[in-house]
């Protein structure tokens, strides 16, 4: 038994000694029954929040309106929630009224999916199933508790959560639940951008992301959340470079190749060709002139829409902006190659390029060249200490200004390419290439 489960079991035991009903509930029970290690443990109890706080003095009230108390534990905090039934969800996200319930059976009726409505008594090793969740686990089926329209209308984020659970667990979305999502999909826009983003990131990173995006499309959520990705469908590509098919198929194949990616790499893969649909043209062949520049602008707009952090946005936009540079890698000057290699997060650029190749022409020559150069070149050669600085230029009689950038760039180019090696040679180079004009 892992340490956090022991902590949660201890909380159940303490509540039971005081005469309260208490069970492990939700995702942790689902995962245990599936043979997975739960990420965290939640407890559901007949004790009121004040009674829980009195039993666990270090506990914190984290959801007063929902009766949720956080009990700290070394292995990970445990959420303890009072049995409740929810009133109307007026805003499509939160109930306007919460009433404490007397029984666990009443409590689980408010939950989203049957597989998340299971209770487990760790003291008796008994599963309590009032919603048919165990049968759905065996059938690998994701089904709502009660009427799907009602459950998904109450909290519209459940539509996205349904897609995520189904794909991560490898379950089929119940036909009635899928039909309900298709009917309600336009309402997903009323959910906050941050909540939308968090679920999309989980679909991208918890995997399998290809299946997740295929289900997003089938459910009608893709066109509502990411119409730019939906527009990739049917946008043909030059078959000599992309025998796999249209931009949508190419992107799905790249998503399929992701394995536990960072969020920025996952977004970069998803958005790397987002500029192709608006730049599609047919002249002597299919062309996407300027799609990289267009894609970088669109990626920035999408990141802003989902309120992705500035730092992550910069990385995602860079991944889109530079994804075609590898095709020129063998022809680059060594100084340009090394500057490319030392870009922050270059490993993500490299992985995106690898997936791009494997999902199209399958020629990994440039990838292998860049990878070997990165592995074999010492860090001090990729980013050496400067041979000259601004104060050196001033000492040589140069007037500070835009010319400094050109001079220092030329010196670093020569250094990276091995044409100069020390301060003296750098001074000789600038004297030849940038002579000081005497008044």
C-alpha cells in the first residue's frame, strides 16, 4: 500500500471511530480496480466540514461552499468532502445550492460518470456501487450517471473530461453520452479558457493524443474549441513530400508519435502546420507560401485565447516558427548551425522535426545530422565565451551604436567557425573588416 493511500485509510479509520461513514471515492477507486496506481485519494464522509476540522486540527477548508476540507499528509494531502446533493447549475459549471446528504448513495448521484461514482471501504475491502460503475469498467465503457443531457448540462466541462477519460483509459464513450456531447458542444465555450486549456493539455500529454483529438472531432468539440485545427481537414499536400495525406492526417500521425511530451512540445506539434489552411494555393503544384509566418501568428493568438503563460507561449511560437529550418541545416554555415543548436529547448525542436519527418517523407538525414552535432560538439564550442565585448570596442575607438551588434556578430561567427581563437585574432579581424574612421 502506498503512503498516500495509507494516509487516506487512516482518515477513514478516524472518521469511522467517531461514528461517521467514510469511504474512498472517485478516481482513486476507479484506478485501483483497473490495477493502476492512483495519483491522489479522496474521501467522502457523512461528517460535516466542521466535524472534520475538529478531528483534524491541521486541516484547511478549501471549498466551503462544497463542503471540502483538505487534510494534510506527508505523502500528499487528502481531500475530504461531505456527502452532498447539488441544486441547479445555473452557470453550467457550479451548483447554485449545495445541500448535505445523509447517505453515500445520495452523494454519488451528483457525480459525472459511473466509473467515478464508486466507493471503497478500505477497512472492510468492500466496493459500494450504486451506479453500475463496475460493470462499465469491465465493459470499458464511459457512461454518465443518470441522464447524459442533465449531467453534461450541469457542468459543461464534463464534456471535455469525458473525452479525456475515454481516451486515457481506452474506453468507448457510451453512445448516449456521445450524442449528448454532440448536442451540447457549442456550450463548451461558456467554460473558462483556463479550464478548457487544462483539459486539452491533459488530452495532449496523458495520451493517447491522436485518439483524443479524433474523439474531440467526432464529439463536435474540436470545431468549437480549435476551429483552426478543424480547418486542416481536407487540405491536401504535395504527395511527393506528404504521401500520408492531408494536413489533418499528418498532424494526427505526429500526435500519435508523442510519448509523455512536455505541454509546449505537444502544443508545438498540434500547431506546427496551423498556417497551412489559410495559405493553401495551387500553382505549378500545391504550395503553402508563408505558412510558417502565418502559423506563428496564429499560434500566438491561440495561446492568448487559452491564456497560456508568456514563457510557454514563446516556446510554442518558436517551435512553429522554426520547424522548417532543419531542411536547410546541411547548407547552413557552421556558426548558424551552432546558434540553432543552442536555442533554448532545442531538444523539443529536434523531436518535433523527427516526428514531422516520420509522419511524411520519412527522411531523417537532417535530423540525424543535427542530433549528432548536438551530441558530439562540446558545450563550450556551441556557446563559447565571447572573445570581445562592448568595452573592448570602445577601447579600440569605436563609437557605441548599432554597429556594435554587427561587429560582435562577425567576431562570434569567425569564432564559431574556427577562423579565430583568441582576443588578439579578434582585434585583428575587426581592424580589417570594420576599420575605425578617424575624424
